[in-house]
C-alpha cells in the first residue's frame, strides 16, 4: 500500500500556541531519504480564483474575447505585449519586466481533471496534490518532506536541521505542508517579536497512555517551537533587505522571507498568500476596465514579486530561490452582468526566479465561435506535473518518486533551466500533432495523431472541465494512428479532447451537433 493512503481517518487537533498552530496526531515513520538541498521554494497562494484571461491575455483570441467579455476586457492599446501572441494586464509591469529579463516562466491553462468549482474543495485539491476524487490527509509538500525527514517531529531541531523545515507567513500552519505525523510548517507573523512558551513537566501522568502520549507530543512541540523561535530570531537579526517594498501585505510577507533567507535560515519552503481574487462583481470599474479590484490585486502581486526578486538579487541569494503562484481555479470565458467573472476551470501559473526556463509553456486556447454558458478554459497542464517538475529539477527528486508522491500520469515540464541544473537534454511539453475529423460531427469523430512510440492517453472533457470519457490509455508504436470516438450517448454541444504522452500534450475543441 502506498504511504499516502495511510491514516485516512486520522483526527487532527489544532492547538494554537504563540501564533503557531500544532497538529497533534499519532506519529508514523516514512520511507526513504532524498538528497539535501540549500534551495528554497516560495509558494504564493492567490485566494479566490484568478481570472487568467485578463492576466495573460491571448492576443490571437482577443476579438472573440472582446465579444464574450466586453464589460471586463482590457482595451488592447493598454495591455503589455509579451511575445507575439500574449500580453500582460497593464497593472503587471513588474512581472512583465521579469518576463522580458528572462526571470519568469508562464505555464498555460493549469488545472486538473474533473474540476471542482468550490473554493474549499478546489484549494484542498491544490494543497494536497490529489485528484478531484481523492481526499488526502497530507499536503504535497508534506509528503515530500516526509520522504526526507521520516522521524519528524521526533528529534527536531537537531544539528543537521536546526531551523524550521517550512514557514508560513501568517497565524496558522499551511495545509500544503501537512505530513503524516505532523505539519512541517511553522506559522510566523513577526520574526522580531517572538517569545518562548513556558515548558512544563508532565508530573505524575503516565506517558505510555493515549492521553500521556498526546500530552508528551504537545510538550515536545512547545520545546521545538521555542528552539525554532531562537533560530528564526537569529536569522532575522543577521538578515537584511536592500530593495524597496510596497506597503502592501503580500510585499511585506515576501520581505520577511527575503530577510530570513539572507540571514542564513535553512528553511526550504515558504508559503505566503493574498486574497480577494473571487471577482464575481466589480472586477473592473464601470467604463474603465483597466481599473478596479482585479487591477489592484494584479498590481499588488506584480509589484511584490518584482521587489522580492530585486531584493534576492541584490542580496546575492537569487540563484537559491524559486517562486510560484497558484490559485484554486480560473474564471469562466464569458463575463457576467455584474462587471465580473464566475468560477471557471484552468488558468496560467507563474514561476519566477533567476533559474527558470523563461518563456511560455503551452499554446493559447482556441476559443470556439459559440461558447456555452459557464464554460471555462480547458486544462492543458495538470498542476501536479508543475509540482512534480519542480520537485525533480529544483529538489533533485527521482521521477519514479514524483509519480508516487503525486500521480502516475506525471509529465515533466522544463520549468527550471539555469543555475546548476543539467540542460544538455531539456524536455519541453510541446503540442502533439493531432486533429479530428469530422468536426462538427453527429455521433462520432476520428482523432488522428502521430506517435513517437510509448504511452498515450486520450480523454474527452466537457466545458466544465469534467473528464467524461477515456478513449484510449495504452502504448502505441511509432507512426500515424487513428482513434474513433463514439459520443452518440452524449448530448450535442462543445467538448474537448486532451491527448497526452510522457513528454507532450494537446487540447483541442470538439463540437457535437444534432
């Protein structure tokens, strides 16, 4: 049985101590050990579901978008071109500069099969790295850290790991860092205002009982908290900031992260967040779509990332740090009547740093002439492939273990390229050359594609992001292939087919008619 399937029924008891929440569950030792690394990953959570179509605007689809979301689309003369086919929102000048200077990678249309449009469930899926149908009790970062630090929290901190393994800038630990026996993150609000918690003795309580065991775990956690507070305070005192940060909450969170990294803290994972992206109404100002709530959020995000990257470079630690944004879903293709957009499917994901493979991974979605109500942008790239590619290329995790930590259909994406990463044989996820005919069709169509040999999966999705049919999931020899797709049992309307292999993918439209 895989490690991730243990403790499905474990009960987590939150305990907040000095701004740090401790999760108390039974201890369990994990399996193998991975290579240690001094590299840092910073995760920026965009709470609410970011509108990707107004963040990275597909220029070759602009005319169609102008008709479908006329009340929210940004005027074409105001957007910031990045390449021939895409542009940033005018509020994202800082991120545009990073892209131009080779410090940003954009992964197009990131999501997962069977998209859930509930905020709570979808962000749980993103944080756990699970499928839409599985309910994990651990986070994807927590499982990764479990594989390295099997005994945690017993014996931590120690001489090899004197500092917190992960830090969330906020009042609670972060779900993505939940391991099997404990949460690996430490909640931190102000590194200059830390105080030790009084440690007490258990007295006459029998530590071999259930109550005594849990009490002893809490006592160990308090002791660990006090030790970590000391190392965080030391790093904060030794650290520095050389860039000017905006007086915004996200920027100030990243400022703390840069300071701790420069101060020598050996923490490998930091999580920060910014809320407000659930823009059902008032996403733009009436008559001035370049302004409004979404514009303010994107400027806050862009300016904070730009200041953070500048600080890391001036501090000389930029080649140790990789940053990534994520949000629970994108927004629908059509805007609503409230100057906003509703819950959708996939959206672009941003990875930044001095060691990224700069550019855009994936193609712009070809918007059909007729877009059904509630339709979202279909998924090109599974978010777990983004996670796994970072684990492989940033933290030196073997591909086989990535498949175990995340999912067997993992595809490597060449997100990291510079620094000391081997780039002799870079791997890019590029479109598979495919088409279907007839299209439109009544009951069936045939997908034509060219195989380079190996595993291919072909699935049919509806416009809500649900995988409604797996057409093929097998190995194919090299050469041209034709797969007949029977959709006679499904109603007429728009669909998508997604064909993937280990190193390539493509998503295209299908239209079934009466």
